[in-house]
């Protein structure tokens, strides 16, 4: 028995060693299988977290692109003079409320159709807010075509002045772009026509705000701010009973979107992507829907609104313009929406259909 026990001892030990080795190999096999997907998932989550963090931190640089394309800030009006068809543009400089120098491009035309009638004299000031990329000078030839059409189709009694705004950090303007800063730029630019421009026969200036892409959000927000300010000033004087005239007669919204947050959802519709959930961390909102609600205050007269959409817009979904139109109608605002066939995001005003719609809309204020 002792000899048998002595033989069984080593065999039992070997068997246990063998079993332990099998268990260890099984553990190694499971670990080998799980490691790659765990590493990949960790890298993916880290990448998403990093990108989300960068999007939040550098959102101003992502949204506002004054140097795209390259050398945009060195553009000159003189380089585009021949393409402007005789429309003379001047660069002016104003100061925003916080002291930042803001550049404007300004041009005026008087109608040439018919005869001068002093009793029908009017002055229409159009303040133009550009999109988020590039400088003003390359846009001037397209804006000049609109002014030339207004000149041909309007009597000499009407003067049109177009004031194109270069946001802070764009073209020759100082500062850095942000929603708060651009709101100050818009307020200063809107004040420019009434302070600096000649009024023919002392007639009041009719103000139209024209915004393209993100500029549409700037225009609506500025109109809402002005309406609220005028309502507070004049409503208090009149006891708040009678309607007071809105300081903005018209809003021209070219390829607009509802808000920056809505665009996040539109660009990233997949619910499993984290980017669409960054709304609470936004510092730039440009919420046109909220601004329209302020404009619709029953104590003020409301501006006429034109929404001009690009039929083949590669950036802003068609539903964005449809939602804005629905909001306007629900608030009782006078709105019209036109979709320009076969136009890309930056082509709506350049196509004949879009240009005609813009000229007809602006002509209605002369």
C-alpha cells in the first residue's frame, strides 16, 4: 500500500498540474478574444469624447470661418469694382457698443424709371448679414446685380442703400467672432443708416434686414431685439395700448436654419452619435424660432418676411425653412417661402429665380 501510495502521489500531482494548465490556457484564450474589442471600444469612446470636447471648446472657430478661403481678410473692394456694373462701393468703419471697429461696405442707388416726385420720396436701407465664411468683397458683384435691378425698376424718388456688415474678426474688422459680439455688430450696423445716411426730403428710412445662412439668424435676432426695444420705449409712453411701428419693415432670410442646435441634429441624425447631444454646451445658438416669437409681439407692427431656400442645398435641409415658415404662420406673421430650383447653398441669390424674388421683395418697400 505504501508503494502504491508513493506511485499515486506523483501521478495526482501531475494531473493537478495538467488541470491547472488547462484552466490557465482557457483564461488566456478568453482574454485574448476580449482584448481587441475592448481596446477598440475604448479608443472609439476616447476619440468621441475628445472630438466632443474639441467641438465645445473651439466652437467659435468651427462656426465662424473668416479666413476661409485663404487670404479672405486681405480682399479689397477695388479688386471687384469691374464686376459691380457701375455700382460704387465704399468701405466705412463704425464702432460696436464694446468699442470694436467694424467694417461696412456701403452703396446707394436712385431709381431711373419715370420722373422725380417729391411727394413720393422714400429711402430704403438694406442691412446685409453674410454667411459664416469669407469676406465681403467677393459678395459685392452679386449684391450689385440686385441694386442695378432696383435702380432700373424704381423711380428717381426712391433711394436704396445697401449696408453690408463684416462681423468682428472678418475682413478688416477687429476682434474675434462670437454670438454676443456679432449681436453688438448688428446693432451698430443697423444704427448706421439713420445716423449717417442722407434722407431724401427728410422721409423716414424703411429698414430691411437681409441675412444669408447664419446671417439669417443674425437678422432675425437683430429684428427681435429692435422690436422689443421699440415696444418698451414707445409702449411705455403710450400706456402700452396702441400698436407701435416696428423698426424693421422687412426680413429677407436666405437659406436660413432654425438654430445651431437644430443644425447639429440635422447634420448628425444618428441617435448613437454623441455630437447631436452637445446642445447644452453651446455658446452660439442663433435661435430664429425664438426670435420670431419675440417679433410677433401683438403690440408692434410686424415686418414682412421672405424665406428664400436653395432647392439643392447641400448644407441646410429643406425642412429647416419649412419649420420657420410654419412658425411664422402660427404666429400670424406675413411670410412667403420660395424654393430656388437647382440652387446650392450659396447660389440661391445668384440664380435668376432667386434674384427675381429678392428684387420684387425689396421693390415692395420703395
